[in-house]
């Protein structure tokens, strides 16, 4: 434990009213594929009864028309966040007709790439922009990669916490700049120690062979005629099979300051790539992508943790961050746990709160290119080999270090943070979550990634049969319970309002799309 961490922890627990620490705001963004009764990707359009995917605040689509995204608002009530996510699942299951939600991050059996339908958002300029952006992703990375699903965790401290923490550290920075700098410090430490997240919460050690369009890499083994697995993998979703591409691997997005982040992101969205130029922006009478640059827009950057801010409709994130600073961070390192009806449980979230608060309190030195290479290597080892006995990672000093030893040492810091979080919330849940994680580190067979393979072996089934069985279990879990009338009425009204709102937007456009796009891309 370094001295800076000790000092900050001591000040936080002795000099600041801990009630401000008990105001953490949490939000979930859960992606999940709609799958038909034959375990194939659904070919049906986004159900109209769920509302407009363009304007509904909580139920939308991600890349594909069949890739639902369920979104909860930022809430500082832990139970309320889970209830909101539960209600979204409950309502969605009651609307789906002869379909179910795929209970895993790696997709079901897939058709040919060109047959995977891209999400549609209507005829408005904004709707066209969202669709064309996704068309560009399909050209750049293939549509298969965009069928992968995960859970994003949106995390922020309250304004009152930041005001008091700012005073506690006796910072002379303007408060807005201080908050952005502190969130970037959290992100840098997430990059250093983020390998813990796929180790503990990875749940995708296998995949259906239809996901690959080339010879499988050496670390994959054939399980049966339709399944490939990596015996020690934690998260194939987060490996170079999933959200990874060679063009983005050359990016050097800086998290050393907000100015550097914006500058390096600005370069990425304004630097053409010959390969993408050949695809063309407008070709043969249609838009293929929004631009031919490294990133079409900043949303395309697949970072494990990203700085975010609530944006206005049609606003660019970079503009919002420039004007108003960082408001929260988005953690994108969580697989869907196929054994859980929501894909995530309370223990996971308690652990994330501790982890992110620890990343705030730890010293967070600035990063250089060598750090990025080291972090990428550690990440790659854990997602492919995380449960391998005596696995080593590259330490902060550049030496090989046993992963388990490092994880347990880091957990010791987290236990001190868990104690003050329990004091703040008047609970014992945070310390219990630490103890549960410690058990997982000592016994990797109880990690979800290990349980997936054990379950497949026990039932002598394929990856798709395993996920289908648990998907139907979760479907039954939700359909067995009646949806409260007031809840049903609320979501039915939301759906109707969102459809009406889409119509208003479509009738209010006053410039041609080409001009709308030109203005949108100006930063």
C-alpha cells in the first residue's frame, strides 16, 4: 500500500462526512441478442411494442436490429438500480413473441455476415446518422463482431462528494477541472489493474464456430462439431477475437489530461485511413460510413473504461466534454453471466464500487506508450489464460509477477476501502463482496468462466445448447411472475410516447442529410 493511498484513505475516513461517499450513482447498459426458438439470431424487426429504438430512454438497440440494449438511469439507490433493470427485463420478456434473450456475451449461431441486419432508426437525419454509423462498423470490422454483448457499468460520485473531496485534498484546481482529472486518474488505474475484472467476471470461454470466418487461433480447441473453447480463458469477448481491430490498436488515446484526451481523440476522428477511404463514404448512391477516418466518431473507440457525459440529442461527446467536463465513467469490461437472470448480481456491483473507489484513492501516475503495451499484454494474458496455474503478468516495475499474488495484494487495499464504504452505507455488503472475491481467487473453479465449461461437460452439450438452456431458465424466471399493472402501464406509455416523439423528429428536419452530416462532423 503506497503512502498516498494511506493518507487519502485516512483523510476520507476521519475528516470527511462519509455520508457523501454513500451517494454513488450507478447505471447499467445491458446488451442482449433476441434469438428465435431454433437458437438462431432473430430476423424480426425491433418489436414496436417496446417503443422507438431512436427515442426510448431505456430500451433501444445497439449495432444490430436484434441486439437489444436495456438502459437504467443513474440512481444513487442500490436496490432501485437493480429493480429498474429487473423491470426492463420483465417488460421485455412479456413483449417478445416466440423469442428469448441470449444469456451470454458470445453470440448464438450466426448466418452469413451480410444477413445480419443493421439496426434501423427511422427516416430522420438523426436516425439515418445512427444507421450509417453502424453500416460503417459492419464494413470496417464485420457484422459478426457487432453481435457480441456485454454489460456496461456507469459510475459517478455525487457533486457533494466532489466538493468535499476537493477541499479534503486542498486542491487549487477549479472544481470542474479537478473532477475531470480525478476521473481520468481512475481510468489510468483501471488500465493498470483492470485485468482483475475479466479474471473475476469473465464468462465467455467458448463460442459457436459460426462466429469465426477464418481458421481458429491456436489458443482455441474444438469441443464438438459446432463449439470452440479456450480451456483457461476468462473472456473471449474481450480477446482479439472480440472487440479488437488492428487499426484501433495503433491508437494512442491519452488519459493524462482532458485536453490530451480530446486532442488525441480529435486526431483519431480526423485522420483518414487508406483502407477506409477505399470503402468510400458516399458510393453508388448510398452512405457506407460517416467518414473514412480512424474513428467515424468517438463512440467507435472500444476502450475498456471511457470518460462520459450526458449529451444533448445530436450532440457530440467531445463537445460535451469540452464544454462541461467529465460527469461519469463507463466500465465496459463485464461479460454477461449466463447463470444470472439479469446477467449481473449485487456482489459484482459492490466489488466494482470498491475497485473504482480504490482506483480513485491510489496514486495514478501519467501513462506513456510503454505502459500501454504492458497493459495490453496483461489484458491479453488474462482473457486468454486467466485460470492457468501460475500465470504471470508484467508488474508495474516491468518484472514477471504471479497473477494470483498480485491480485491478492491488490485485494488487501480494496478491503480497507470496503470497510469505509460499509461504514458510509451502514452495511456489511462491501466487505462480504471482498471475501467472496478472495474465495474465487483461491479457487478458480468457482469463477463463472470455469463454471461454463463444467456445465457444458456435465450436460455433454455444445456452447449453444448450454446458453439456450440457461436462456430459457431466465425466460421462465421472468414469465412466471406477473408484471405489476402500474409497471406495465408505465412502460406501455413510454413506448407510445417514444414512437410519437420519433414522428415529431422526422417531421421537424429542416436540412438535407448531407448538410446535417457535415455540421455534425464539425468539432
